[in-house]
């Protein structure tokens, strides 16, 4: 099964896919922006400031999802010695960090009109900030160390340690009394958002997921060509 | 209509700055990664062009090298 992660097989796909993914992303984002900024209704309490949700929530979801994936792949590369998992994890990190920063900044912008403050040391916000630090340390680990083996080991350990923070972020609004509102969208229980707001949220989430996939593909291709550049010296 | 969309009941400054920040971040990330990719492709082409014919043949036998050569837009080979 792990043979499916062979770079030779993957590159044939990853090198051709970006132009198609980019095209679908642009269309999805255009529809999403139209829905989020124009067509969706305002909230009866928060008025138009609720529109920030359409960039804040998908960014937070995707940054959490990417870090979880990085941690799972790191576990695989540490214990199953798969050589492609570290390249995939490394290629996922930049978009994860950027989505994390977008979630923090847009959350801060949303906080001003709704809570009256740009920042609060609230459990959800602080744990998201900690996730951003984990992303930064993870990316730095790839740059700081010289030997490939050490890079893989250290970055994998950082990702696995950071995984502890993911359930803390998810349940922080239930475990502690926080300024941040509890989850409105639930996969297992009833969602408290109206359909008219759920549709634009789903479209924007799809657009953001496509963008992170596009960045992953480009970064993955860069990493493979970088490896092969080193290989050319040894031919 | 346009004035309503921009003002958003007084929340326009917050909403539009959040959306602008997101789109600018997307553009910066995309351009950074694209620049890195193109730089590596150029480096690869330069190195490949300087190889001896024997080494080129040996590289072409490897699937991944073949794929890189086919899919590198700046490739002249």
C-alpha cells in the first residue's frame, strides 16, 4: 500500500495537476466571495460583521486539518521509515502556517466589533497561537539542521508533540469559560447555522481547501526537483 | 447597492480588511512557492544541460528524471 506514495508515481500526477486545480480554485473562490460578501444574509445580532466568518472559520479548520495530517505522516515516517512522508509533510506546512495566521488575524479583526477588543488571552485563541508556534518550529527544524535524518526525526517529533494541542483547540470552548463562541457546525450533532449561511461557508471552505492543495502540489514538486538536483551531482 | 455592500452597516472596514488580508496572504504564498519552483526548475535545466551525453542517457532511464524533463516548462531538452 505504501508503494502508492512512491515519488516516481506521484510526480506524474503532481506536475500536471496544478493548472487544473488553479482553474477550479479561481471559479470556486469567485462564487464563494459573491456568496459571502453579497448574497448571504446579515446576522440578526452581529449584523454584517458575521461575514468575517467566511474567511475565519475555513482558515481555522484547514490549519487544524493540515497539522493533524502532518503529525500522522510524521508518525508514519518515524515508525515505518517511509521516505516520501517527510517530503509530503514538509510540503504541507507552509499553507498550514499561512491559514493559521489568517485565522488569528481575521479572528482579531472580528473580535473588535463583537467583543470590543482585538485580542484576549482566551483558551481558544491562545491555543491557536500555540499551534502557529508549532508550525514555525516545525518549518525551522527543516532549515536549522544539516543532516537529512536529523531533520526528519526532529520535525516529526515536533509534529507529534504538537498533535496534543489539536484536541485542546477543539474542546477549549467546552472545557473553559471563553470569550470565543462554541462550535456552530458539528458533523455528529445538529448544526446551529442556517442553510443560507452554511452554503457560502461550505463553498469558501472548498475554495480554501483547493488553494492549500495547489500550494502543496507546487511545494511538493519543488522538493522533488530539489532532491533530483542533488542527484544530478552524483550521476 | 454598491455603497451598501462597501459600508455593510458600518462593519465594512472590518469585513473588507479581513477579506483583503486573506487574499493578499494567498497571493504572497502563491508567488513565493511559484518563485521557489521556477528557481529549482532553472537550476535543474542548467545542471542537466551541462551533463555528458552518457550521463543524460543514464538520467533519462530513471522515471522521475524523465517526468521532470517533460514537465519543466523552461526545459529546452
